[in-house]
């Protein structure tokens, strides 16, 4: 089964060779801040895993 999720990503700044900003998980209408691209990817992956459970 393919994982699906809809996210809106708002990039506030770019420092230390990475992005900082906010991501909104549209399926649950939750918004969280992130400090790096890796943190953003982990948040999105965790949200999709939670949705499937």
C-alpha cells in the first residue's frame, strides 16, 4: 500500500546550509516548526506512519 499525506511547507529562512520554517499536515490541520531539512523529513515520515496505524 502506498503512503500518502498532504503537507504545506513554509520556508522562513536558510541558514547553515539547511531550511528552517513550518510544516502543516493538512490531513490533521497540525502545524509544527522545523530547524533543518532532516527534521522536516522525519516529521513528515512520522505523520504518515501515524496515519497508517
